[in-house]
C-alpha cells in the first residue's frame, strides 16, 4: 500500500463472526484475535490530548526514510531480544493447568525465532518474493534483574493469590491497571510477556513502541510500568495441550509484531486504509481460517501474513517493508533501543550459591521435614546430607526427610554447576523432642487434589469434588466442596473420608478444619455430620459433630444467599466469619494412641447451598500431659553379667542423678553425670556384686524414672 495515503479513522479490531465459532474452540464465538488496536483506541477516547496515530506515524516515517538512506542498514547484524515470561497461575503444580511448563515456554520462543528468522525447514519459512528474514531473535533471559542466574531461564512464576489478584479470567483493563505494574521487570533490559487466563474470547494484546523524541511521547499509553505483550494461556506455545486453530504460537508472533511497531495488514479499516508497508497488498478487512486465494480491494490478499487474523497453521510471512519498520523501531524507540545493550541473556558464569529452607523446625519423633532448595545461580546438581535422618543423603532438589529419634540435627546442602560448587551447613536446623505441647501431625489443604481421600457418592449425582476457584481460605485456591446448590435429591447423603490415620504415640489429639457455608433460605438448608472410625472405615460408630440445620444458621459462616455460593473473601469462612459458627475444634483425646483411624465428613442434602471444607488439621502431643514427671530410659542387655548400658532420650541437655539399690533398699551404686539432648549412652559396671535383681532410680530436672535390672554373672 502507498505509505502516504491519508490515514482514515482507526477502527477497532474486527470480531470473528459467529459463523466461524466452530473453528475457534475452545474460545467460543465472537473471538477477539487481538486487542492491541482496541486498547489504543480506548486510551485515545479517554484522553483526547493523547498523541494521535497520525502524529505517531509521521514520527516513524521520518525515521524510516533516514534508515533507508543509509546503505549500512542492508547488512545489519542479527538483533537478540531478552525475554521474561510472567506466568500468572492459580497455585497449581509446575507444568499443570495455568502454571505452564518450561517446555511450553521454550516452544513459544522457538516459534518466534522460526517466524522472525524465516527459518528454513520450519513452519516459519516462506518462498514469497517479498518475504524477509527480520534478523531479530529472542532468548529466554539467563539472569533476573539482580543479576542472579534464574533456575528456569526466562520464567517468572507468579501465584496470583500471593499478589491478591482477583480470580481469572482477567479483562484487558484489569491486566493493565492491576497486574502489570507490580510484576514487570525492567523494560530496558527485558521484553516482558505476561501469560494468563484472559477473557475466554481474547487471544492477546500488546503495547505499541514509544515514539521517542516526539513532543508528548510520554502520553501514548505506554510507560515503564506497562510495556509488553499479554497472551491468553490457551494460545501460548506450540504443544499438543492446545487445541486448533490457535495452537502453534502465532498469537505471540502477531502481538510481538505490534510491540515492534507493525499495524494490522488491512490497516484497521476498509480499502484505502494503510498499514504503511508497500509490499503488503490492500485489504478491506481481516481474514479468518485458511482461505483459498482470496482477493480484496482488487488484489490477491496476503492472508499468510502474521499481522492478519488467519489460523496459526496458515501464517508464515513478514515482508521486507515490515522488516524495515521493526528494525527502525529497535534503533529509535524508547525501551526498544536500550535492549540492544541488555546482558540479560549473557550466561551466568558464577558458581551456585546454596540456600535452603525447611517447612518445620521442631516436632515429635517421626517428624517429617520438607526441604526447599532456594539456591541461586542455577545449580545443576544437589548433594544433601541429613545425619540422623531417613534418608541420610539425597540428590533430589526438594527432599523429604523423616527423623525417628529425639535429637537436634544438622543439614548440609552442596550445589554444583559447571562453574563450581557451594556448601551450606545449617547446624541444629531440626529438633525432635518429646513434648506435652500439641503440634500438627496431619494436614490437608487439597491444593494437590483429592489425593488419598475417598469420595462416596451413592446416587451417582452430585458428590464431593475439588473447587479450584475459591478465595479467602488460609492457603491457596482449592477446597473440597459438596455442590448442594441445585442438587434436588433431598435427603441424599454424600461422604468425604480421610485416609487411614495413625494416632500411635499421640496424645491430646484434636481435629480442626475450615468450612464455608451460606444457607440458601430458611426452608432450604443442609447438614454436616463428622464421624470417626477405629477399624479402618468399616464402621463409623463415633459421631463427633452433627449440625442439623434448623433455620437458625447453626452451620452458616455468613448470611443467607439465594444464589449459588462460592467463597470469595475471608468472612465467607469460619475462621473470620461474622455469622454462625466459628471454626470447629473437636476433641479426639478419647482416641489417643489409636491406630487405623478414619474421619468422615458426611452431608445431608436439603437442596440448599454449596458447602466447602478446607485446611483439615489434626494435632497431638508426643507425651501425655499426665506424665510430666516420668523420665523414660532403656537398659541393655537385660539380664546381663553386670556390665550394661543405660540410654536416655532427653529433650534438652540435663544433669542426671543415678542411684542403684538392691531389693533391700541398700545403695550399691551412685553417680551424677550430664546427658546430652537426644540419645545418650552411659555404661554401668556392677560386676563383682553377685547375682541379684537391682532397682535403678534415675532423676533429672524433668522427673524420675525407675526400672529393674537382672545381673547373672
């Protein structure tokens, strides 16, 4: 098209007709392939003083003329742009649902490089006479803004709940006004790409490059807090996880084209509108699907161009004039030209820095500790040492270790990469002690799904399931819920049953959990019953709690709601509720030291509203509160020939007074010594006293222990 045809009014991106709806699953009808121009039009409407598209284009055309006059530009070197991909997810495990895998991110960078380099042997190659190798490549950043090597190159994972972002899907306005500013990395060093769940019919949008040096350029709707590209996570990357027709990464190619200054190929208007590239034929609208040799405005359309709206599989061309436009932007636009000096993709050549955390530092014998590696500068291997733990060594990145015996334990992490290694020793990082203070020994937040829990759904209709769109709970975005809203089978019982629980060695056991429930109305209410089994779930004779709704809101955590209830804030849950019950706290001490225990949450459906269960916790002490004055110890061998060993397991260093008497109460041995925390061995020699039974009395600051020893020389 002629670059100097007068620019007509910019029209919004054209919506995909519902006639194409069957081709756009899973996005549905009325697809918005791109919101970039819509974004710009909205900003200009809201601020009439903003720089116009005509002024912007005049600035760019002046620089294009200067560029084309310089012969050296014909042999320019390849430009490499560092990329950081901000994955906005819902707390899922890496590689699942919205928390996209590193492989999927890498596939998208491959697509960009194939398309922008017109790479032979790939879907990005074309033999068109106007086709161009843009000589722009993209790399995933090797280091973060602090210069530290990234564990996953170019990937910044952001749990939206940690940032208090709303539930997805996100609108364009919400991403612009809420998400971008607190998550953007330095746009002078990185091209920022945000990948998240957008409105179901939106594939992506981008910011146009800044017209640097033009008066008023700071008023063009882009600044250091919002510059970048946004892509719907259902059209990002090239993977079998995605469904056609937007499954080959071309949504990102299209939006990066905008970010580098390209316009839609039809000029966002009818015939006569301009994209300011002479070698792109005129068109009066976008093309969809994969048309067969379409014509528009009297010319054969270039529907294969990345800046059209055709299906991903049909796109394969940038033109020579589009190349010139993008290269000029990289030389002249603020936040683009600075990227030419960015070292974000320069490999980190420093040894790793070993760092780690633990999820718990103290507990009862049998304590399970999850070690979290936080090492920097991208270690490639991990070497852990856990003296006293099981396992004692590990090469996993995030090992899980069990500590069966009382004591205080060190942990060591040695990390390696090709540039060296680093060792971190944490002394006394874990303490195992017998305590009368209860601690949590079972916890379930359902963030990893149903797991070992059992769901019983007798009528095969609505039953307990995971809801991953909750908010306001203490942790995460998932909870188990019983969808009783609209479940018309009044009187049906559905059960959620815990895995088998072992209370052996646990005392003062208690059950705590969060629940969220709002009555539908005074005459449509539901019940929750909590029962316990001591035979592994064969029978449940022990009723722990029963809330039979009676219209008084005895189970409710907030006011009545005549629409479907899903918790969205803190006061929907019991722990911060302002109506009805506080969180349930159930005494299970009658079952202290039991094994083979199961707990059942049972609903009785009243065709009322949804009920949610989360953060199930069971706690207990390691030692009976009624026995604080008893000190336990072992003797071995027993019987013996007079030479034996006494073993204590104390929860702190302690002075021990030891006295041995015969059956007549006469003292035959006495000593005082200091026993260290944890297992401590003391050898005793009674040889020469003759065969007899003796009484050993051991006293510490915590109490007294008494045992018999048999001596048989």
